[in-house]
DNA sequence: CTAACTTTGCGAAATTTTTAACAATCGACC
DNA sequence: GGTCGATTGTTAAAAATTTCGCAAAGTTAG
């Protein structure tokens, strides 16, 4: 059953794979050629079994008594995740947050290329951020098509997030990264990931509370 | 068993509570006084049973045939999560990201007060961001104590994240929000939440891939 | 070449999390 | 005050996820 074609892969597993890729990349940069599930697990704070089980959904990549060839496993996982392709992304909402996102080099380094920026405020439209000109949101539909945008990053205020999302969904975009502090509704074939530091903090205070006085 | 004192609450449940708080706050702002688990679930994209089950870990807050009083439930959940307290936070790493974090008004609005900022580069130290003066990282230990810092937000480059974390942990800080693209190791009594947009994107491309030719 | 040791991959067991089912209770209306 | 529809809270079942246990296979050392 190695190299299973597509789905009924648990979503939790898919969400752990990028971490494995990152850890393997670091090992590769340190010229480490072979790694065991034990070592990889230690680096990531997960159990070795977890890693072996996760990998087994996609194939057999290791050697008994030895471990995994770092370069090979990296290649395989990057392929599984589609990280061997280039992806196009657009940012909507070019305020402080949106500008920071556009300027962050980390996306491009990983193959996520920012190819368009949109805003609704006439003030910002036309201004340049890096190599992009901020476009009027009215041009969204046309540009998604012409630039074949795969992913949309939403950085508008909470009040506008749902309506912007609806427009994005209508353009047949299937992946949204949402920085707005609101849970947007989308059809089930559209993936959304939330970036929400306030929620993250709020789930920690539950534990801090009992600690504190 | 209503009003269970403390732990053996599943962590998944704790992480959903802040979302409920947010949705309830929105309902409150719209002057809605009562909400059913069905309605709340629809707003959040979770099932009504999920909500009722989650709430049942902490007490009995609803009325059969009617639903939940929004203000009351909000109050209770905010208390459960410790959101009725003020919390102090410090940011380490005042580059583009760190500055954006310090300037973001969303934290203060929710009771997370930024009370210190640290950097290691002599260039930035002493400069003012909002009402804070950027301090030398050497003053970390002293300041955590003197300002009773509850939460540390890490916004340094990946290479420095682990060593900064180690220092933070030594100061007995029990909650870390990590923006660095690396999984930091901490003792089990320290909570870490990762903010990692690249990982989020990378777990979506898995699904996009099979879609995309 | 053999023995001792290491580590994978996988089926099965254990645990955790979600979902279903339903009695109990509330509110409204007649 | 009795009936009807709505909705909670909880126990039980189902589903999902993690962990265990171990045979098979590779490595190292003598």
C-alpha cells in the first residue's frame, strides 16, 4: 500500500507534515544525512511512533536499523505536500498588517509568491509595496483569473472579512489564510487557516490563571 | 459536578473556548440576549453538541427550551479562561514583526498589555515604539521580575529563538507566544503557542495539489 | 558468518474526541 | 394547569487518533 494516491489521510497528519519538512531541512543544512524517527521526534517534541505512523500513510521511506535518508525523505515529503511547486498568493487589505505580510521574505523563500495586493481605501491604492502596486479591490475577480492566484491572504478588518471572503470564494479560490479575528464561513471545498494570536493567548491564560495567586 | 475546579479538561476544549467568547461578544454587541447552542454553532461552524459538551466541563449555564443568556455565559467563560484579569506581556525582537506586534491594538483591547520590549541589536535599543522604550535583552531577567511579566512574545529570527526561549524559561515565565519559524523546546509546565503562517500555507497546498492539474 | 543491537512499518489495543440519543426541564399558548 | 415544541445536559456509542508490541530487516563488531 505504499504511496497511497490521495485522500482519507487524516487532516491532523497533513498538518504535521510541514513541521517534519522544516526539521528535515534544518538537518540537511547541518549536513546530516541520516536521521531516525527517535531523533526527529526529539527535535520536534513528538513521539517516534507518531512520525513513523504519519509517514506510513504515504509510503515506506526508511531503512530498518538505520533510519531515514534526510535528502530522500525531504524530497518525498515536499512532493507529497506540493512544496515542489511554486504557488501564487494575493493579499487583501494593505494596512499595517497587510504591508508586513507583503514585506515578509519567508513566504517567497518557501515558494509562495505574492503576485497581487488589494485594498478598498482610495488612499493606498496605486502605492507601491516592494514590487507590487496596490490594486483596487474591484479588480479582484479579473486579477485572480489573469494571475492564476492559488491562495488569498485576508488582512482586512473583522467587519469586512466575511464579505471579502465571499468574493474570494466566488473566484473559485480554494485556499484562504485569514488574519482577521473572525471565523469566516466558506463552502466545504474551500480550506481556511486562521492566524489569530489573540485566541492563542486566550487559551494560555486558562492555565496561567490557576498558577497565578 | 457543575463548576469543576480545575484540570483534566481536554486541551482541545480549552482551545475552543476563546472562540465561543468571541462569538458571544459579537452577539452581545448586536444586543442579542439569548442564544441556543444551535445558533452559536452555526456562527462558528461547529456542531451544537460540541458546544454543549464543551460547556458541560465547566458547569450548567443554559436553560432547557430557551438557550443561554449571552451576558451570563460570556461572563462565566471569561472567568473560566482568566480573561477577567489583566495580563502583562513583553515582546522580544523588535524588527519589522516585533514592531507590528507592539503596535497592534488587538492585544490591549483583550486585556493583554505590552509592558516591555527587548532587542539585542544596539541600533534599535533606546528607541521608542508607542509608549515603550526598547530595552537591551540583558535587562530581561530584571524586568520580567520587576514588571511581573506573565507572557513573553518571541519575534526574533529562528536561529536565536531557542536561546531566547531558554532565558525566558529561566525567568519562570509559563506562557510563550512564538512567532519564530522553529519549534522551541520547553519544560512541560511551560505553554507555547506557535504563530506560523508558512506552516499553515504548507498544509493547504497538500489539498490544492490534487486539485491543480 | 554469527550474534547482538538498532530501527522501521504495521496490525491491534488503548485512549481521546466527537457524535448520537434521550430524559428532564423550560416557556408559551390555550 | 395541561399540552406542545424547543433546547439543555448527560450517558452511551461511534469515530478518530495515538500508543503499544513485535516481526522483519538492516547494521556493527568480532
